[in-house]
C-alpha cells in the first residue's frame, strides 16, 4: 500500500489545500492515476476529518429532568400555555435528532394551540416537516380521510362575528325626539337613501348622530363628502345595515369600507369587511398587500389569513425579500396583529427553516435576532442565544458569537461552553479551551459530547483516550470513529481503519462515514468497494456533495464506475440475490442503484430499495423510494399496491388494506396479497384474523414472484403458524424459505425448536444465522435467549458492541443486577443507555427500579419523561398513577 499521510493528516486542512479538479482529471472517461510525488498530499486531502460542528440545538445536560418538568407543567398549566410547552418539548427532541418525537410534539402543539395564529404557525411547521409526503395527504383525501394539519385553516370560523352588538335599550333611546324614518347621505353630487334606524344600529357614534341629541337626528340629509367614503361604499354599507351581509364587493371597496367602519366604530361592519377580505387572500401578492392594511387597521382576522398564505408557502416565500422584511422590521405591536401571542413560535419556525436553507445567511441572523428579542423566559433565552451564537460563529463574527454563547451558558445552557472553547481555540488559546471543558466534565454528569469537544484541544494518547470515553458515553457520536479511522490510516493500519469506520456504519448509516470509507477505498484503489459506498450515498441523498460540498457525489460515481467491470442485468439480479441472502444491506442498495440505471422495470426496483432503507432505519429515504416506485409503476394494479404501502408505512393500515383489495380486484398478484396480509394483521384487533392472514399469504405464494419475496412470504407465514401453535406447518415454511436462501428463516426455525424444548437445536440455528448474515446484531440478541447464562451474557455484550442502540441488552443486564440486589448498578446500566437514547422501555424499567428502592421523586421523574416519549402507554400510565399517589 502506498504511503499517503503526513504527520498532521488528521488536522483540518487549509480550505484551499484541495483542488478536486486537479485530482479528478477525466481522460476518455477514466480517473487519472496519481503521481507518486503528489500521492501523499492528495490522499491526505481526501481522508481528513473536520472538527465536529457546534450544533444549533437546545441540549440540556439532563434531558430526562427537562422532559419531566415539561410534563409536570403540562399537567398544571392553563390551556393558553400548553402549545409553548410542547414547542419546548420539540426543541429537546430536536437536540436528540429524534424526528418521530419531534413531529409528535409539533402535532401536540398544533392540537393545543389556543389561538388561530398559533394554529396556523404549527400547522405550517408540520407541513414543512412533512415535505415530500404530500402524496400521503392526497391518497387519504381520495380515501375520504385527510390529515387536518395539511389543510388550510378556515380563519373566519375561529373568530366570532358577534363581537359587538348594540343593546336594544340603547338603540331605542332617542330622548323623545321625533326622527324621520329615512336619512339621505350626500357624497358629492350623489345621494344615498338609508334606513335611519338600521344605520344607527351599526355603532354608538352613528346612534348618537342619528337617534340622539345631535342636530343630524332631526335632519333628513347628512353630508359625508369629507369622510373618505365613496357613493359605492355607502351603498354597500346601507345594504349591510339592512341584510347583515356584503355581497360582490370588490377588494379595494372593502378596504375603503373597513377604514370607514373603523373610524365610526362599526365593529360588526369592520369585522364583516375583514372576513370578506380574509377570504380573498389567495396569493403571496395578496398577503403582502393586505398584511400592511391589517396591521394599520388592527385587523387580526385579516392578519391571520395573510399569515397563513405566507407560511404555507415556506420555504419558497423566504426567497422573497419583501416577506423577510415584513417579519424582521415589524415591531411588537404590529407582530401581535400578524401572529397574536405566537411571536416566539413564529421566529423559532422561521429561523429553523432559514438555517436549513443557509445557516450563515443574513436572513437567518435577522430571524434569530428577533428570536432573542421575543424570548420570554430563561429556556427560551438560552435557546435563542445559543442558536444565534452558532450562526455568528459560522459567519466568523467571533466577538458577537462569544458574547451570545456566554449569555446562553450563564442562563444554564452548558452545551454553549463548547462554543466558548471553540472560539478560544480560534483566537489562539492553547490551554484555556481544555480547561473550560474539563471544568464542565468535573462539575456534573459527564456526557459524550464533552469528551469529544475536549479531545480537540489535546494530542496523541490523551486525545485518543478522550475519544474512546466519548464513544463509551455516547456511541452515536460520529466524529470519534472518523478520527480514529483516519489516524489508523495514517499509520497504514488499513484493517484497523476500516474496522473502526465499519463499527458505526453497522448501526448508523451516516453519510459522512460512508464518504470517509469511500475515500479510504479510493486510496487503496479498491474501486468496486468505493463504487458501492458512493452508490449507497446517492441512494440516501441524490444531491449529496463531497470534498466539503464542492463536488457532486454523482460525478465521482461516474468516474469511479469506469474502473469497475460492467454487470449485465442478469449479473445484477444474481448479485442482489446473494447480498439479500447474506443480509448485506449496503451492498444490496448499491446493486439496486446500478440496476436502476439499466432498462430493468424501475417500479419494482424502487420498491425493493424502499424495503432495504426501512431495514436500515432510513424512513424518509424509504418513503421517497416508495413514491418513485409509484411514479414508475407499469400498471394500475401495481400502482395501487405502492399506494397501499405508502399508506401502510404512514400508519394508515385500513386505507392500505383498501388499496390492496382494489389491486386484487384488477389482478391477483403476489404483492397485492402480501400487502393485504400485512395490513390486515396490523389493522385488526381480532386474533381470529390469523386464519385469513394465512390464506392471503398462501394466495400470494401461488402468484408469480422471485425467490427474494417468496422467501419473505414463507418466513412471515411461518411466524403466523407459530403464533397459532401450528409448529409443524411453521417448520415446513421455514425449511422451504431456507432452501431458497432466505437466511432470516433460521431465526423462525430456532423459535420452533425452542417451543419444542430443543434449545440446542435453536442455538444451532441462530449460530448458522450469525455466520451467514453480515448484519447480525439482531441474531446475537435472539441467540441470547437460547444459550446458558454465560453465553447469553457474551451474546448481549456483542449486541451492544455491534449496535449500541438496541435496548434489550441493557434491560436484561439491569434485570440480572436487580435480581442480585445490586440496585445502584442496575440503575447505572439503564442510565448508560438513557444518556443517549430516549427510550420508553428503559425509562419505564428505571422508574420501576426507583419505585422499588422507595425513591419516589426519581421514579416520578422517569415516569413523566417516559410519558413525554409516549403519552398513551398504558403500563407507563399505571406506574405513573401509582407513583404519583405516593409523592410527598
């Protein structure tokens, strides 16, 4: 292997050190060879690890405590405060990168919104978070069901029309004067005859003028020429006084009438105008024009309607300077008309969207400045200070960033100290950054990010030790694996470097880790492996760019492919079959990517791609692939199957079942029956549906399909037979599946052996699966159920090494410790995982352990945090009720 690292290779390179085009020379479509002279510096530029960013998230040291506090406040607070508490809960989950929990918190904020403005903000936010899922809403609508947050709000229905009604006693009071029945209003040369009584009922000023002691009450004619109302406007007002409605009044006239109504305190007339204007807002231009009027006339209903049109156009509308300036230049009073009490929520939303578009833009900075301006409590302030500090840091505005991080840290956001240390380092300080992070580590519960950050300010073995500690405390952190891998490559330890980066790729499909591995293979001239990784990257993110965002991954894919032997479609299918059987999901993704570039039917391939992505815990990419399968479907019955899976994967099982039945009605197919079996099993609460599921899977197996899918159907059929106690039939299914190389059937067959009290045979089956499967953490976990205590312990330790996100091993080890009366050690084992994974089962078990110890407050804290993760979990609710009744 060539030598390609210098001593400083793991340090961040100068931003101009790499010129991709000088390395990626294309001659007749092929990569140029690196000259021996430039080899070391070029590869060093490829395989480097930039410092981990300071994340613009709220990251409390003890997130469990914060979630518990939020839950407690939700139990006690007024309805008006709930949406902001759910917004805070959202920020906690955002800091943990848990998209599912983030969305649920946003949905809760939307459901509990107390004003129409908050409803609009959180509804638009949910719509933004679910970009790419519009097809789900369309399918649900076609099925007679819709997700309400996707729909625009009827603003008018949220604001009462009867805000002001003049009392009958006041209307009839006229001091005994005999007033004419009609009044003629003159405007220039025109005269408008009106019913005096009806006009007087519009407002107190009109009542005083026409029915009170003013001289106009005895006059038949009143001149309104100097009151900025046109004859047409006055006729419309007269019609409203008689009928209570405004019909066919153009927008400009409505504005005129509304201003007049505001001047004469005709609140019902003004509200009617505002309602009518609100119904006419349909475009960005309308919203911008009428929002100015809404602010000027203090019209909350019109302001809400304009706000909705603008926010539902996010992120597109943020490219319009007029929209941005509308929000960043408005003062508090104007914003209260625009967004009611939801000002902080609005700027949380706008700043997040803007950061996703460009974290260092002026727009992002301005929105975050407004977030700081309107923060109302310590948590809101620390969030706003920290986020703006991150943006100032990215803009190299170091003094401003330092002040903001300092204010966030002083408010209690310990993670902001990482920003202060980073800035000290930028200013040339050597020891101070290390001391600051060390102080944080010593002052409380140490977390993985603390050791990761401190490692940046030391070298050699000390740095390596800190990064090992970071991984021990939080194995989901990407930087330590990447640094260790790059360092091992520097010492030409290729096997160690690949092993290190493969550790995290075994349980977390990180784009930056795939990119690093791609460059390692490129350096080794293993183009086949490099092509696999870049194709996996493009599957996950088609627009991904490498070389710090300077070169499209697709370009590198094209260049590397020239060094790899071309496969025919038949070769690809054979390779896919082998990879699928070996449970090698990344290789399978690569093969499918290559097949999609051929003339093979694309609908089926995108569908297979979605199955792999779900298995790899990439639900957003999986949904994108499913939608591509839907777009590329070659027939109506195939399209209906993909619609069914889109609905099923979105949690709409009954609607998915309906699509399967529609597809079967057109043509009996494997996928339609398979979908129907899946959807029926999940949508029915009746255990008797098992016989129907069996029948459906048997029907599926009678239809044409390839062995990959038939193996899965046989495996699922075997599982249903086991649940029904039909072990012989289940064994037959699993054996058939294994004959066509469906490797996962070993697990089902092991279960059959175990239920027959043959643990040795069960253990052997799981050992076979472990030996054959490339991704085998789940196999070790399952085998742990069949071995003796020592093997179980060893298997579960292996599971934690292979996939530290799997929670069963922690729970098992904690339960064993508890049985041995080692209560503190048991709680510590659970706390080890809870520190980086907000898991209901871990929190539930730890709460039960605390209850057993008699530590009611700790038990109650864990109960509340767990109910923040799943508010409807029945056993958790029961434990919470029991513990809560013992609270002192």
